[in-house]
C-alpha cells in the first residue's frame, strides 16, 4: 500500500506526466467524491476513487521511467561495427 502511495505521489508531481491524465484520473474521482451523492453511501465514492487512482498509476508509468528500486540497472547501449 505504501509503495502504491509513494508511486502515486511521484507520478502526480512529475512534469512529464500529462496534465490531462492528472485531471481525468485524479481530479474527476475527487470531484465525484465532493458532488452530491446519486447513490447513498460512501462505498461507490471509494470504488470510483480507487479505480481512478489505479488507472492513473498504470497509465502514468508509461510516460516516464519509474525507478523500481536498488536492484534496477538502466543501461544505454550502442552497436559499434568493427
């Protein structure tokens, strides 16, 4: 859970993640929470927020290289002909 929240905060603050993605997948679920309820109860609000935030993390990772931890090695290679 902490790993997800840390990744979510990283993607939300990263400038390469598009503003439209932040608006659609983070802003609209929060707006849905604030709006008057069409369905009484809190469970529908929590489901919409969870789906929106998980979709944001999944789609936001495609925009940038997300650091995976200490065991990840990022290498740029170039083929040189002899």
